[in-house]
């Protein structure tokens, strides 16, 4: 994608830090990026907690 050097970037350092932090802080899940008018307007983090290993440690584990 070609952008004129005078056109502001759609992604600035603060946005990169937010996205990077969101990805770094989850083990399982999704990070969704919403774009409006060619600009990132929000990120959503949906984290999943896995309990697969608990079934091995306790008989009848889970809820």
C-alpha cells in the first residue's frame, strides 16, 4: 500500500504498544483490531482459560 509521506500513519507507536501488550499478555485467545476510515479505532481482547490439565490431576475434575 503506497502512502504519501505527508499522510499520517494509520498505526502509531502507542497503538503498536497496545497491540503488542495485548498479544503478550494472553496465552489463549484473540486480539481483534477494528478499523474505521482506514484508521485503527479499537482493539478487543478475548482471553480463554484452559482447564484440560485439571482433568488429569483430579478424578472427575472440571466443574
